[in-house]
C-alpha cells in the first residue's frame, strides 16, 4: 500500500491549526514529519496525523 503524503499546509487546513503550531509541535518533538525533502518541504502521512489528533485531544 502506498503512503499518501500531505504538506504542512494540507495538515494545517484539515485540522484547523496554524503552520506555526505544527512547527512548534515539531520543535518539541511531539509531531514529526514522515520525511523532509532536500528543499525543506515537510510531508506527513496518516500515521502522523493520528498522532496529531491525539495531541489536539489531550490539549483540550
């Protein structure tokens, strides 16, 4: 099965949070991208998004 990769902008729109929040969670080591390309683009899979859902649930 192939992974579906989403950009930080995609994840931001889906979850209604800012890109800065996603980068903050990355800085804390809570939410890391599946891969970072040489150009710095971050890509996330559904597995990472499940983790983000847990983070957002616990935050509330």
